[in-house]
C-alpha cells in the first residue's frame, strides 16, 4: 500500500455530509470567534509573561508577543484558506491527507495529540493550583496531598516533607468538561461564551486600571543587554521569549476542528480564526506592556505570580479576586476547547480507518463523538491526576509549531496541485506569507530546548509504530477497491 495516497477533496467534502456519523451544525461566526478566544487566553498569558520578561526579554517581551503573533498570523491565514476549501472536521490532519498523503496525515494527527490532549492536562494542573489558592482566600483548604501528584514533593501540615497522592481538582475539571462535551456542542459553546466574556472583562480591567500605575523608568532599558548566554536578554532573549510565550497564542487553530459543526464553515471558520487571533494579539501586547510598566522585570524573577504582585501596587484588592476568577475561567475554557479539538481530530482519523471505529461513533441523541470524549477523559484525567505534567507545556508548543509548518506547506502544495477548487478565503501575498509562516515557526521551534525535541522524537516514534502495525492495514482509503484498481493500472 502506498504511504502517500491522497484523499480527493471531493470525497472529503462528500463524506462530511449525511449519514450516521454526521455531527450537528449549530455554530455561528460569533460562537467560532468565542471558541478561538476560549482556547487562546489561558495559562500562557497569566503565567508565562512574567517568566519570559524576568528571564529572557525584560520589557521587550512586548516585542516577543509581536513576533509570536506574526508567526501565528501567517499560520492563521493558511489555516483559514484550507478551512474555507476543505470545511470538514479534522483540521490540519485532514488538510495533510488531501495534500501530502496518508503518512503525513497520520504524523500530523498524532502530533496534534501533543497540542490538544497534553495541553488540556497541563492546563488542568495549573487550574487546580489556582482553584486551591482561590478557595484558600476564602478560608477553605484542600489537603496538599490531594492537589499534587505522587511525583511532587509537598509540605505536609506538620511541616514535614512528603509526596502528593493524586491531584483531585485537576481530575475533576477534566471529568466535568468531558461530560459537558459529550452532552452537546451547543451546550459546550454556550458555557464557553460565558467564560470568554468573563475572561475578556478581566484582561481589559487589568489593562485599564494597570495603565494608571505604569512607571516609565521600568521601560529603561527596553531591551536589556545580553548576558553573554544565548536567550538571556538582548535579541536572542527576545526570540527565546517568543518561543516560550507562543504557548499563549495556541488555540486559534482549534476553530478549524469544528468546521463540520459550523452553519457556514467556508465563511465563518476564517472569521473565527482571524477574529480571535486579532483580538487576543491586541490584548496580549497591551497586557505585557502594562505589566512590565507596572513592575520592573528584575522584580519578577522568582515571583510565581507577578500579576498578583502588580495588583498589589494598586489600591484595589478586589482586583485580586477578579483576576483569579478570570484565570480560573480562562483555564476552564482552554481545557474545554482543547478537549473538543482532540475528540474531533480522532473522529476524523477514525472515520478514515486509521484509528478504531469507536472514535467516530456518534451518540444517537447528543450527536457528539462521545466515546472519543470518554476515552480522552480517562487519558487526560489520569495524566493530570498522577503525573507531573506541568513540565510538559513546551511539548504542546513544539507539536503545534510542527502542525503550523505543515499547514503552511499544505497551502502552497494545493495552490499548485488544485488551483481550481473554490477558496472562500485566500491567504494574501502568496507564496511569501506561507513561506514566512514556515520560517518564523521554524525559528521558534529551534529556540526550544533539546529535551523538548527529544520528547517530540519519542512521541513520534510511538506514532510510527501504531501506524505501521495498525493504521496502514485498516485505512479505508488504502483498502478501497477504486484506489486499488487505479494503483494497479499504474
Ligand atoms: N493558549 C492557551 C493557554 O495559554 C493554550 O493556556
């Protein structure tokens, strides 16, 4: 069987309509923009801005946000073009199947687990930490053993050191969100819309109030000189910080996974992707500018919560509660949209026979791929509860950057191989923008550490084993008689 068989776009479009595997179309353009923002604003903005400013870029972390936004904008335009051409579930996986063939499609589908499922577990662990701290503010304390995994060292109430048992809140949030996702896309989108409004309000309030407490001295030097080590301030520091805070932008592409659930996917998926990206870029740049203006970047070193420290400089203690609430809500919607995206990718892979059929079985009443949701509930819940997964955030970044590069390449391939297929949205400045997208994403990938690269290699090797032992022999396309005939006749 041929590793490079491609799925004809006409077949992709036809298979998306009708049948027992049909998802419910109920999302409009505002829902899709909201889905994008739901996935984007989360741990990256609230936790990584301070770290990247303190250790890598100083106030110039603002420029890092601009660089990461540029890479994401190119990729976002490429995603939009492909989504408007091939508006079916599966996102980058499906695009790769149509452009580069089955093997690359498998690689990307497997790689996307890093973006979606791993991100959901990572964010669930951070969520648990914030919920613990929020409840603590109100006098409720969850025992430390039940908010940490067995690999974490914790301080017990008697002052001695011990190990965690299980991170219960992290598991609970995964279970709650998975149940919501099983019950229906419309219900999930509605919950997401409410959370998005809360977190947007929190970010805007922080920027509006914080802007009055900026000290201009904090911006000098705007680009602190490099210390002599690559990535510690100076230009290389700005690049390293861009690679780190790239995590904060991840999520806009999730909009494309819901293509089969949108009323007008050709028009609305590009709106959802670009709309959410533009709104978040503006907010991120302002947020970073205000934070580094309020608090000197040197003071952020070793501070686990620089946003909270910055709020202490204002006379509004209620802002603390509001920001924590925004952060908890923010993380909740990131988990929701990531788990949604993950189940839709596996849905598409299963329909193509590359994964067992259970992943594309649709619940007769809820019309969601509920078994897929159930499996990822167990998988991500288990990892969030029992593993020190918070250190794996960079895996999400590297996996996503790889997906972006493949999507940019896919746009270029299809412009040459399928020039006549209608594109409701076209990436401007072709081929410069897709090429720049590849280069900027590659630059951010290379700025990540060697350990992250090794983890990517190991994950991909596991994927290859599954492909060559299962997927290849069960591929619907590979097995189809029509294809075999064509292949036999050369
Ligand atoms: N962009 C998402 C976050 O920052 C993944 O949490």
